[in-house]
């Protein structure tokens, strides 16, 4: 809870004082001078550490904090601000990135070790209270360490460092593309998500930040993950821009068998939208960080699954082999879709996972958790391999994360612009209205395209296809009788003979 608001607020701290040129900070330089001798570092260092870590029993992180920090509230924690004058690489000639650090406290009690890598050597970044501005909380004594970090880069203006990503809390991280604000999160690894016995949350315990070369538009971050069930190594090559891209290399070393592992996990928030707003008396038209799960299967079928806020926990699985991509997308991109001047949901990122290599057999899983507050991240998606991860094994997985406005690639198929759901005019059935737009539909002439529609339970009473000239697209209206069923899967798409004109709309309906 509140992680979204916290990171949104934290992003504002450095921006007001982030010119590209500033004298080299003193606190970080002094910390590096006092650090022990540098240790060698190369591309295999973190992977070897993870492999060794998995051979020993899990040791929980240091969470000890003075009372003045462990018991503070959200407002007090926000007031502990990193001094941007102390940012790592500030003033380094030609370097276009800076790094700032989060203090421990509030929800973020785990101590995280952070290192700078330069010239094949790694040096720890030493904590100092002088790195932070202390307003509502008295500056503590001792070496308390950091909770995480964020990176800045001239993303929107050539003369201004914008916050482009942040790593904070367990193995969570988030990023933005040009013109965006923070929204959904990614994670390193999920274990036992939605399990009745409780989820296990792996954490990034150490980070290595490679000093960027002068003029470089990319930065490399290494991370060591640990949990009772596994250790893992991650390498993120981060390229901010119109899309901010994380090339991700991971090596996972299970301590135990893991039947419920989730690769490339995504976490988002969906409260309500025109497709699902029952029970919300709210002046806004919609509230969500993402409004759908998009998939490109190994057979190249495009699927759109609107996200819902169910009354009970729902788990959906999209079985596949060698998936081409999946992600949580924010397709409602106009201010009028929300009318929220503060949250600006229309500017939240979409996040697309592009597998690299053959991921084999498994399923994209979607977990939807009931929620009554927009501060709760209640939607999770990830790839679950068909076979469990085995203890003492080694699993290599590479993928590319696109923090973007829309899924990458030149997609010609029509896509779902909006889904609406409500009672039919006669009051006896459910009515679904789906609007499709896209290049394949704009130039369609003659008779309406063929309609492929169906359900696994209940029955379709009536289905109509008609042009929607206001969006240069087409509309499908479905009147559906659930016939007393409690969970129903529906699907619809437009066809040109045996070829799809649109992605496949799939929807899980449950009664309110």
C-alpha cells in the first residue's frame, strides 16, 4: 500500500533542483574515499555470487532501525529527502545519468548494499546522514544504509535530469518513458503468488551501478536477489527514451523445488472503468494504472483481456508455447477518460514483456484481487513455466521490458479501444459493447466483416456488428444470458474470411 503515491511524490523532490551541471558532491566522494579497497568486478561476478548464495541457508536481511525511523508514517518518511547535490556522478564530465538513494524507514526496512562499478572495480557507496535533508525526523546516528535508489537522465529536456526509474521495496522497480508519470511496477521474481498459504516476496539485497561512459544514453545495473526458495542474478541494460527499455538477463538458482514461480512479473492497479464500475460512487469516469492484459502468443495470435476488479479473487491462465510477448497496457489515453488533474492516469506507462529466446511451454497468468482503494496494487501478471523449478538447478531467462505508450511493433490488426458492460435494454441480460480501431478496419469497404463470437457457458442471445464512424472503427454489441452461471468466458473478433481483422477480445464475467 501507498508505494505508488510514495514513488510519485519522491519523484518531485530532485526535479526542482536538477540542472545538468553542478559541482561534484562531497558526501559521496568522501564515502568512496573511506571505502575499503575496491574488489574486481566483471560480467560473471553477480551470477557467481547468486550461485554461491543458493548453496547456503537463507539469511533474512537486516531490518533493525531506531524507533524514530521504523515507526514513522508516510508523511514523515516523505520528508526524508535525498539531497540532489549529493547525487552519484553529479558533475562528472559528459555523464548523462545520476543516482540518488532512498533512506530506510516506514515500509522499507530492509538494508540494501549498493556499489559503484568503474574500470573493472566495485566500490561500496557508503551511507552518510549528510546525503539527506531532515525535516520532520531527527537525523539518526550510525551506519543505517539504504533502502534503494533511483536514476535520473535528461529524458524530456536536454538541460534537465528527470527521474526515469526507481528500485525500492523487495524486488520491485518501475520506470517511465518520455512524457509519462509513474504507474505500474515490475519485479525480479514472484513465488507462490495467490497461494492460500501466502506469497513469498524475493528481494534485491545488493545492486552494482556501472558508471556510464561519457555521452552514453544507457546504463547497466546488476542486482542480486535472495529469498527462502531461491537466489538469482539480474543484469538490466537501461535505455531511457520514447520507450524506456530494460534489456534483462537473469540467472535463477533454486534452493528448493519451486512449483509456482513467476517470470517477468508485473504488478498494477485497476479500480474501475466503463467495463467494470459496479459498487463505486466516484466522480471520475475510470481509475486504473492499466486496463488490459495484451498477449501475442507463440502462434502470433493477438489477444486483449480487459482487467476487472472482481468481488472474489480470480486467476486466469493463457496456456502457450514460446510466447512472443505480453504486458499490462494503459489504452485509455485521453484526459476525458479519467478527468483526474492530480493522478493523470492517461500518462501512466504500459509495460510489455518481450521474451528473448525460447521460453518453452507454460502460461501467462493473470491474478485479479478485489480492491476498494486506488492505493492498492491488485493485479499481477507473469509467465509460469509448465515444469517446476528444481532445487540445485540453474535457469537462464532473458527478456526485454518496454515501458511504453503502446505495445511495440507495427501491428495492423484492429485493437480494442474500449469495452463497456451493463444491463441490456430489456433488463434481462448482460450487454457488452466493444469498439475496435486500427489500420485493418479504416479501409474496410462493403458488407460488415464476419463476426467470430462465443462463450463457454450460458448463451449468446444476439450479436451485432456495425461501423462506428466517430472512431473510424467498428463496434460489436453482444447480448448475453448467463443462465445462472457464476464464471463465464466470452470471446469476440472480426474476421476477413478465415483471417483475423482484429485481435481477439476475451472477457471473464462474474456476477456482482
